[in-house]
C-alpha cells in the first residue's frame, strides 16, 4: 500500500516549477530536509525553500532525485544520478508514497482526452457521493493534495508520459489509456518509446486492478498484452450512447470515447450507471477543449486550443457537419507530419487559416491536397480573416494541430486570446 512505502531521507528535487515546488512543500511538511534545484535559480513566490543552481550540488550526497516532468532525461544531474545508480522519481511517485492508508487511485493517460476523461471521472464520483480529488498533469499536483486527504479517498490522477517515465511503486486500482498517437517525439524519439512510457501506467497493477483500453484507437486495439497483471477492460465510443451522451453538452467522436473510458474506470470502484448517466448529462466541457465561445450573426466560435496534434484536430472536426467549418491551424512547429491532416480535410472544411512557423510549413502540403488555405501574419489575423469570411450556419474552429509557443506561453493563453477576440466581436 502507498502509505507503507518509505520516504527519502535526503532528496534532491530537480525543477522548481509547479510539480517540483509541490514535491518540496510536501517533503518539508513531512519533516524531510530538501534541496531544490533549478537551471534558473531565481526567487519564486511558489518555492517553499531556497532554489540553488545545478553546479552548486553533488548528486552523490543525495539518496534520491525527484524530477519535475518538464526536466529532460538528458539533464546533466540526471545523467550523473544514473551513473551512480541513484533512484530517480517522478513527483507523482513521491505523491503516491504520501497517500493515506486505504486511498484508491484512478489513473488516466493518453495522447488526447486525458483532462476531459479525468474531469469526467471526478464528475461521476461526485454524482455517486464518493470522496475524491482530481489532480495530476493539469491542475493541482498530487503532492499538494496527498498529505491532506482523509482515509478512504479516491485520487483521480491525470498522468503524462513525462511523469510515467519515472514511477516506481505508483499503482492504480483502475487505469486507462485513452489513445496513443504521435506526440512529444522530440522528447521520446519514436512512437514506440512514447507508447512504452504511456503503458507504464499499467506496470505495477495486480490481478485485483482494472486496465481500461479505448478500442477505437488503433494502437490500443492492437495491444494484446499489457506490462501489468490488471484485468483488461475494452471500451468503444459507441458505448457512450447508452450512457446518455446525446443528452449532454459534449460533442464529437473523441468525447464519446472519453465518456466510455471514464465510465469503465468508475465502475471499477463501484459507481452505478445511473450516476454515470447523471454526470454525463450535466458535464460542462473543460475550457480550451471544444469550448463553445458564443455566436454572432449565425456564426459560432469554438475554442479547441488544446488540440495540439493532428489526431486531436481530426477528432474535433467530427463534431461538425462537413463543409461548415473555417479552421484555424498552426503555431509553433514540433516537426509533425501534416500529410494525414491535409489528406483528411478536403470536403470537411471550407478553408484553413494558417499561423506561425508550423502554419507556414503546412501551405504546400494543404495545397497539394486541394485544401483552400490562407497564410496569415499572426494568430489575431487568422482569427479576424476567418470571422470575416464566415456566414450564417458556419463555424470558426480553433483546433490548431500544433503547440502555441510561437506567440503564447501555452495553449491556455492561446485559447484565452481566442475567447477574448470572440468577445470583442460582440458574440453572445
């Protein structure tokens, strides 16, 4: 059990962003002396202790390195730690060890749909009046909630591939992979390595646990064996229809899949189908994930800024009739292959409005596929051009298939800018 696992005696926490600061806070609360290290050791209002530079520490003096997910595996301190056979933990590993006895864990990973599925699980547990907390990759770090949970709580944890790389004892009573499509290959190197990181969510499960796979995803459907001993439960998006999907606010094939996955996870901890259906009916889409931002003159505006890869964009388009969408694409360039996107767009959209370095790289690919496209000066220009070109009955959709770092701090800032531009038009 998580509460029976040992804590480190002299840990080094690497990375002073949200997860690292949470880990340091939790260790200090547990009475453990902490050294918090960051490549840019500036003062931080979130840091619970002084931040020191990497060159000021000797990893040989520590018994474990606790790594923030954003720190690359090739960081010199991690290379040195591995050479000394020093354990490296994800922040989630520490958080798991801090959980009270009797806590149950529901874990969610996947390329797309993690946050919506995680929040759906929380809504279903709420409908069932079960004690729970939602945490992990987006939102509150596990370490910030673990030490304050009452016994018997259910922890719903969203887990990225970066977090799963460095778990050791972390175990999910119920775990799911929503889908596996190419993403973060600049970090993992190959889709196979990325998949292995995702599947680690099942690695520590035993025969009493449940492993949920979305069989609408080809890579998940092809998995015949998993790296743990959990009972495999396979679902499909069509399963969501019996759970009242048509009566809720969620749209698109991907959200059908998210609902089906979430339902299987909560059934593993005893939630009834009536509670599942009630949660699906009342669930409000998570911001920046096919978020309805209003309409003006019969044109409706949709913010799916979190669609940062090709698969997510194609899934978003399933929410709309063919030939009714003006699509904003582009942003920073992660080196993705845009050919599958271009091949799928003819007949599906009216026009693509391209922005950023990735948008510039799409121009020829889209033209070769026969897709009408306009390369715009920046994000605001793409929005205004799409809005100007639209007429009643059409949709302006931000589903960019790219990261946001050309103009924005993250996808949230991009989505908020989209929402602000819609509001400035006078949309309601």
